[in-house]
């Protein structure tokens, strides 16, 4: 398997899209869209770190 084949089968994780200002109702929901976004960012960072281990910089 070539490097280009590996890149297509193991693409770099993409960061999550932040919520729009209108996505939050500012009513103190127990599970706010900003909380969900922060969880997604944490998962993204873990996935990116693992991906970088599999794809070290030249």
C-alpha cells in the first residue's frame, strides 16, 4: 500500500464545526450545544493525536 493509498483510507480527522450563536438558547440547558461542541473538540483532538502517530511528519 502506497502513502497515497493510506491517506485515502485513513484521512486526517476534521475539526467539528462550532455552534452558531443562534444554536444556543441561553436558558441554561443541562446539555448545552456548547458543552456538546467541547466534547466533540476533545474527541477530535484525541483522534488527531492518534492520526499524527500513524502519519509522522517527514
